[in-house]
C-alpha cells in the first residue's frame, strides 16, 4: 500500500495541466507558453511542535522538530502534515489517496522503542460547500492495518497579511487502533472517538518570509480517558515556525524557458558524514553498496527574496542495488530543490534540496549505524541533497547540449539529531556520493 501510494505520488508530478488556487478553485491557465507559465502555490517550512502528554507519566510535554512541504496542483497537493493525489474530481467534490502525519505524543525517551508517530495512508472524499469551506472524510490505516475514520470541517479566510484556517475534526477509532495507541497494548479499551478543534495561522512578514502558528485542543472519548493509563481527558498541542512561500504581495509569473527536468544518477554508499565528504575525506563502503535514481522536477519560482534562485518541486525513485549484505531496496523521495546559477566561465549551479525519504527496508549502511548506536531504525527520514553541476552546452561549446547538465550530488537521509518522533527519535542516517546527468525540457 505504501509503495503504491508513493509511486502514484511521484507519477502525479507530471499531471499539472491545470492548477488549484489557494482557496481550492480549479482554473485552466490561459497561457502556458515558454514566456509565461502558471504560478504554483508552494511553500517549505520548519518549526517546533509542543504537545501535552495525556498518559500518566512524569513528563508533561514532548517537543518535535517538524519539516513541512506545501504545493497545490490539479492532481497533487502537499499541505504541511498531509498530502495526496486526486484520482477523481468534479466541480465541488473529489476523491484522493493520501498520507498524513499522525503524532503519538509519548515521553521522548521511549519514542524510539515505541515508534507510534507515523505517516498513515488512506482515502479521502472532499466536498466543497464553498472554495474555502471543505468537508473532508478520510478512511485511514496505520502500517499494520489498524483503522480509524476522520471527519474534518475546515474554513479558510484571508485578512491582510494573515491567512487563517479554522478546523474541527471528529475521529472514530477502531478497537485495534485504540487499544494499541491509547491502551498501549495492555488495556482493552475498545473503539471510541475524539474531537479536535484548532486554528492554523500564517503571517506574511516580507517577500517570501512567513511566520506560522497552530493550536489544537483534543477531547478524548469516554472509554479512552477512563482507562487507567490516561491522566487527562483533554490534550493540547502548539506549533510555531517559519517558512518560505509565494510572495502574496507581488505574485510573479514563471518565465523559465525549460520548465521540467529529468535527473538520472548513480551513486556509491559511504560511512562518512557530510562534513567528512565536503572536506574530501570520504571513506569507501567496504561492501560497495550502490544506488541508481531517477528524479522528475518542475519549477515553482525563479526568485527567492528577489535573488535569482530557481525552486523546483521534485519527486524521485532510488533503487538500492543488491549486494552481498543487502537485498534490493526501493526508496521514494519528495522534496523542494533550489538552484543558484553562476558563470565561471561556463554556467555552473549550486543546488540544495529538502524533503522526505521513505525506504522499503533499511539499507545496510543505515542498519549498521543504528545497531552501533543501539537505535531502532526508521524507514521514514528527512532528505537532503547537495549538488554542483555544469552546463554541457557551455562546457563543450555545443548548443545542441545546452539543456544537459553534468553534476555531483550527496544523497543524504538523516533523522535531525533525535529531535523528531516522526523520524524515530534517532541520530544518524546514510550518505551516497552520486554523479548525475540532468536534462531540462
């Protein structure tokens, strides 16, 4: 189920003939030429989530570092803590497959052992009473098939520099789900419900910079809060952070002549960290573990804070090749990639990407590091990509090769230094030195 969803997620990047406005209205751009491309609603943000722990414990709160990606398209959408692919839609309703962060608020020192914070997968039906007033009904499941039903009612409004999203969620939890996450596998609670009310705020500071905040209050159902493991019938959480989004005060159309790209790469694992790699002190993996990957990307903007920085939304698939110490492994990535171009004397580009990576199984290079640190590894980790490439048309003075770039990149997965329950509350990850060929079209 997860692999199928991630594959659909990547394929959907190519389905962008129409766009969705921030309010949810579908429109067909009047002009899709090289001179002016439709503007995408995009964003990338980070922040800290602070949550009250409802269980009987000496720890009252737990804090998470949370990265978020945003994008609104006809088929694909990313909305911070959830994202999906629409497979059927009409004027006022649609159906999607989606994934959603689900936090398990538990004392941090136990979160690696009991990795309850996950991305759950399921189906969503969305009905629009108005473009900014949707009802979303979701049938969700965790990785072991424990199910629950979400009913979200949201209302979005804009007031000057403020974007405000108000919401109410009624959740019905199946018996197995409730026994696992609120009975911890030892209490037989049975099925139950909870109700959450909350608000999300976004404030436009200047240019592409925004401040973000969120507050939620959850009321647990009768069966759940009367079990002896629960200390309080209510649970609250707060999120504070910042992000980079479209400049709402000065929207700019895209004029990139080449608006999509494909990147093929081949890479070799290394036990060295990023600092060692940058200092050209990379150690070779003794078992020669390798990967090959294919990424597809399309542009979001040509400027960031008025600087000539191109941003792309990119999705990719990496195939970790079988070796004597590991079976073949699939990896799925979604990220936002930034490029800065300079002349020396050919065109060169520095690149940096931030996103999420999910593997079908832990690679050998990650598994051995987790074992050495006595961690349980996590299939979902933060993804970074550092790159440097050169334009082959400039390098060989061949105009026919002007759309080709040859480069080097570090393919990096990590858990952000034990700061996130979403990534298993671990420290470490993996690095691959890769070479790639990128074609823009």
